[in-house]
C-alpha cells in the first residue's frame, strides 16, 4: 500500500509540475504571494520543475525514498503560504472558485504532508536517535 501511495503521489507531482509549465501556468500565478521576490511566472515555472523532479524522485529513487519523502513534506510546508494567499485574497484557480473550496484546499495540505512522510517512511528520519 505504501508503494502504491508513493508512486501515486509521484505521478500526481509530475502531472502538477507539467501543469505549472503548460496548461495551468497562468492560473497558478494567482497563488504566488506578493512577498515572493521573483516574478510570478518565474516562481510558477521553477516550482513546476521542482515538482516534476520530486515526482520522478518519488517514483524512481526507491533507495532514497525516506529522504525524498521528508524533503517533499518540507516543500509542501513551504508552498502552503501560496494556498493561504489564494484563500485570503479570494483568488480563483484550478477549480477553487469559492471560499469554501479554497478553505477545503487548506485542509488538504496536511494530507499531502502526511502522504509524503507515510508513503516513504520519511517520518522515521524525524525520530531522535538514542
């Protein structure tokens, strides 16, 4: 089950990354907070490349899966301000066209963090060594 979740999350990341580079590139720019010091387009393109890289790593770097999962979870934490920005500024995008849907998306981010850590056993790296 963990392998299935890891691979499914990897494929989802690849798909999301391709979307950032192509068909939803402009839509994702709405999620970039104004405090980000780069252009919104550069930020979306860069995050797309990172997401594709994470997706490929989740699928193929099986021996390093714990590290990949932990770093992916950290990535999800780092992009969370974009989701908050979209919610607080009532910005539509990717089917999130109501405050209720945008709020629901906020609660989905911890699920992604959990899946990244659980499917890879990345959470084990967080345990203190005795």
